[in-house]
């Protein structure tokens, strides 16, 4: 199973937090950043439970990376 990378980003156009997955596809939209983080962590853990690897990148309102979490076995190679 492949590694999946989720990004939690704020979009000024609707003042909401968007959880995106590869291809810049919105997976979910949240009014509160903490809700988005919790949901994203659950999705990453579920992906790992099915044998994959996952990464979660959380951005601030300014777009800069604030945190990065890696789930599963080593992502190298």
C-alpha cells in the first residue's frame, strides 16, 4: 500500500480548514482547526492499520508548515 500525505490548510475564500489528499483533492472541510487535526490523525492511523504509511502536514493560516506527523514504518526508500 502506498504512502499517503494529507495537508490541513486554511483557505481564506471560505475561512475554513481543508484537509487535502494527493492530487489536491479536499477530503474534508472544517470550521475549526482542532477538529481538522483530530480527523486527519484518525485517517492516518486507519491508513496505517491497513498496511500503508501516512504523513500529516499541518499548515498555519499563513500557509507555513507548523507541524508534521509521520505514521507507519520508515518512509525512506
